[in-house]
C-alpha cells in the first residue's frame, strides 16, 4: 500500500506513518529531500526482503529535533538517558560522551530466535573505548555476548553474536556500517568497512537484558561515537542493509542545507 504526499510523490504507508510521527515530534515538516530519502530506504528494504526482520530501529539523523530523532522507525521508542539537544546533529546523528549517555532500545537481547538475529549501527565519527550497541550480563560472561564496540588497548573493533567474541584491527576513527547477524547455530557474520566475514562460533542462549546503544547493558562501558542509525531484529542480509543505510545517510546529508 502507498500513500500520496501533497507534492504528488507516492509514499509507502510505513514510511509515511514514520514521517508523520517525526514531524509531529519536531513540530514542523521535514524537507522534501529528507522525506524522499526515508521513503526510498523503507521501499528499498522491502524490495530486498529485509524490512520485516527489522524489529527495533531508529534513524538518529534527518529529524529537526532530538525528540524527532528518537521516534522509532520500527518497534518501541528508546528510553533516553542524559542526551540533550546539543548532542544531536541532523546530518551526522547523536554523539555519546563516553561516561553517562546512552539509549535503552527496549528490545531484549533474547527477544529474537537464538539462531535468527541481527543488530547494527551506522557510525559517522570516531570513538573511544566503548560499546556502540550491546546486551550482556553483569559478569561479562562471553557466552552471552551481543555486542559491537571498540577496544583501544588492542586497537580493534569487537564483535559478538550470542557468544563467540571476535575482533578486527581498525582505527577508532573508522566510520560507516557495523553489524553482526546469525542465521546458523555454528557461525555468525560480522560486517565492517563494507566487508563481511564468517566467525565460527556455536550459538548460546543470549542475555535477556535489553540492547543498549552507546553502552552495553550490565556494564558501564560507555561509547563516545556519533551514531546515525541502529537496528535490532531477526536475521537478514547485512550487506543489503549496509547499502540501504549508507545510501540513506548520503541522501539525508545532501537534502539538509
């Protein structure tokens, strides 16, 4: 089903519902180019058959206000801990402080099937040591890990999906799409700098703690990145989502003066 915007542009109903909610939170309309970028993203995800796997997500860019940026694309609204309007940039997203600020996505680490899960972020600026997105136990038990973060001691990004902590060397200033996904019990996929690789790791039962963004539930491992998108849900093609999110960020940046 599609709806027709006043300009005559045909919009997907899910995109239109989201845009209406953002504009209500903002108190004013978005630029036509931002609306089109969002619509193209939603339509593209549907064409790629990945839309229904996205269960909890926010586009942390494009909206005119922080309140608008925290309107969920899918799923429930995240709970904001300590972010203020000055932390938000329409083109590049929301920046953490590495000490007190994070979002509680409201989605439990074990909400999705043990062998069907993904979570990802789009990072638009560099980071210090911290977790960009994660759900782990207080005792930091690696068998329960769901996380994507950076460790400055080893100068590497860390990934885990239902266990199996792995790392990839990379500078803290690396930007772009970071994601992990699992569709098999024996392996999971990590995606970093437009490249996917398989990690051998038998899945285990995940933590029931909610996914946090800019932090990992259960540990004070705060992140100071600037993030413009996150998604959590069932298994999907990370490369396809990477392309859609990257195109969305490019389009939003071009549409905003």
